[in-house]
C-alpha cells in the first residue's frame, strides 16, 4: 500500500497550525504536533526538516491564503472600503491568523518569508500612492500608514476579541454585532481615505 505523502504532510501542517496558533513557536513541541496529527515525529523531520521550517511554512501558507482570499481590485473609496471589509471577513473566518501574527511579533529574529511579504505589502502602498496622484484618495495621508491602518482596522476585532467584547458588550459569535462591525470597518476605511471635504 502506497504512503499518502501529500495527506500526511497536510495533516502535519494542519496540526501545526492549531498548535502554533494556540501556543506560539516556543510553546509548541514537535511531539504535540505529531500527537495532534497522528503522525510520528520522524515523518515531520523527514518532510519539513525541523520545527522552525514548519513554522515558516505554516505562516507563509496562511498569508498566501489571505492574499488570495482578499484582493485589492481597485483604489477608489468603494474599493478601499471593500478591501477593508473583505479583510475583516477573512480574519473573522480565520482567527488563527491573527494569533500567529501576534506570536511572530513576540519572537526575536526576522519574520517568516519577510522579503516576499514585504513585496506584497509594498505593492499595495504603491497602488495607494498612485491613487493619490490621480486624486482618488486623500493625498495628505502616508500611503504606507493607510495600508497598515486598514489592515489593523479590519483585523483587530478578531485579534483581540476580549477587548472588542469589553468595549461593545457583544461577543465574537454575535452575528448581528459582527455585521455591524463590518459595516463600520467599511465606512471607516472610506472616510479615512477620503479627500478632505468630500
């Protein structure tokens, strides 16, 4: 019987995602990943090399899924609002991503796949700068600050759900509150990027 290499790699990666999101890189062991996946540790080392390589792969995979799932199709105010709304939706459906990014921020050393990720975000900054030159959005806003602000505006609801609940009184599973939060994110993104007086 042939070994299901792809399925085994996927089980290990999925288990690593759960463990890393819950415990971070330092708090996760190869043994805990192996136990969760039902695959022995030797397979993990054979397929991925070591825990750090698997951490990098998990984070890169989740960020690629985000990039594929949330596209910036244009750069006018409606597009920016929808980009923020889609980012909100993605983080609401994948709360483990925010936890991974928080854990990564607590680690010393460079971020996983920093060069690729930096290029991805700088492309958005360049698109916003181009929109400013064409008068589509406020030319006084630093476009890099705008990209960061939109992501933070959309993602922080899920990254710190306890804070959101303390402030608003609604928990993360309250669908009515979630819809209201999304509407707020979309409108706030449009207002932040709008030309003064428009």
